[in-house]
């Protein structure tokens, strides 16, 4: 991003444009007709006619409510509270609420993601407070500043798949454009969760995108109950291989997952930067948990026909020989042979593409989405 051009554009007159916004979720104030986010319901956060661009999306971190609308946080039955003041029931909503965004009356959403993961709030909403040019987590709220242009219309919905009624408030701000620029592309985001047995022979496909566009960021939540993976030893060593436009060999090949997110020598401590962050790290007890993000406003990955990402662990501890037996490799294989070595990757991907649409993977149930982290005692 050219900062001089950015500030000049901010100061420039926008002839024929105007700003608008829409509230949702909070039916206890000036808009009693708004629908509450009750258990099993879907509410509409925004519905705008184009051409336009979403430029701000704000939403609460969700609390449960009783029928008299009292907050759990203010009752004698309040759940345990962690160092940031988040209660455990609130964490249920982190992946129990699904955000979807539709463009141009399409039936298939361009964005489908659990709410907290969309805001890079990893491991069931446990991330530290952080701010980036794209998304941020503030005390009790989330904000998104990713531009989302739309030609005909845009519709944003939030689906509550939990069995709890939620206190919710959001607003979405947009700019109505005088005309559509055919050079604009559509923002997309998808999420997937996969458990697998990780060993030095693993090559794991992560995401595949068809079309023209550019990839602008990712967020991973990684969880493991394998003691040999403490401090995410070996887990972090997978090479992140990006193949562009059908390449047989990756032209972008990061030699370690920690390096692909801008870090070195593993994920040793929390750090929340503008573009790279380790916003949650828990290695003191099982399951070990890690939340990381990287955003690419300066260096998007550009593709014209396709983009494919896989993580490859086959180069680690082998010295090019399948039977090369280092001490770490022996311990990993021993854990694998004993039925261990399992990890769970929950990955969020952000990109623009010229056409609308993506074939999202089916979502596990909301209980499954959270089961590895926190919530067994609540089911």
C-alpha cells in the first residue's frame, strides 16, 4: 500500500458516493423490530444494493441471556472467568455462530466461517486483544476493515447454531458507489477443520482456489494432545507450499510454518503485530493450543487461474533418506505407532477473486468444532 496515495485518496472528493449503515441484533433500544439472535435462528446483519463497498463491520463478542435479558456475567451463576474477563459460555459462541456473506443474489456464500475464526480469534475465542489493518479483537467486540466491493447487492447473515439465546449487536457501514469498476474483485473467506495423525511422511492439502485473484491472509488454530509435540515441536516444521496456476513445483515455498507466518525458531511467545501475530499460545498443559495470523496488504499472492496450498512435513528429519533415524524422528514414530501424534488444524483463508463463488467444505456440528478445546463439560 502506497501511504501517500492512501492519504490523498482519503482527502479526495467522492462525487456521487454516500455512506450508509445497518444495525442488527439489538432489539432493546431504538429498533425494537430487530430480530434477536436466539438459539437456532438466523439474523440478517446487512442487505445493501450496489454498486457499493462494505468498509466496516462491528459486532459484539456474544454473551448468553436469560429470558429476563440479564447477563450471565452479572449473576451468581456466572461461569469461570479468565484473565481477559471472557466467560466460558461466551467461548461456545466463538464457533457456534456462523458468518456468511452473499453477493449478487448468489445462493452459495462467498464467505462462510465461524464468527471468532473470521476475526482471527483463535482456539475458541481465547486470543489476546490485537489490531491489524484487516481485523481486530477489542475488549468484548470485533471489527473488520476488509473492503468488500459488490456490484448488484450484498447480504450478510449470522446463524446461531447453539442451543443458547445470545445478546448480540452489530453494525455494518458501507459506501454507495456511483458506478461499478470492473477491475474490482470480490472478497472471499472459508474455514475448514481437520484432525489427522501427523508424522514425518505427511503432506496435507490445505486449500485450493480456482479462478483469478489474490490471496490476502490466513489464520490457523492448531490443537494437539500429543506430548511429543510440546511447544509445537515438529508441527511447526511443515513447509507451506503455494502452487500458482497449476505449477508442479511450488514457486512460493516457506521452509517452516512459523516462517510462513513471519516468525523463526518455532512459536515461542505471544506477539500481536499489524500483519503477523501469535495471539494465543498455551503449552503448559494438554491440549496444547496455538493461534496465529498473517495478513498481506503489502504482498498478496497473485494468481490468474488457480492457487493451491499444502503443508509438507516429508523433508523433516530425513536427510533425504526415508530410514534416517534421528532421536526426534524415533520419538515421533514411537508416538505414531502407539496411536498418538494427532493434531487438529482449523484454518481460515482470506482472498479476492474476480468471480463470485466458492465450494466450501461442509461444517462439522458446533459441538464438534469446539470439542477439542473447551466445551465437553457443557454438553
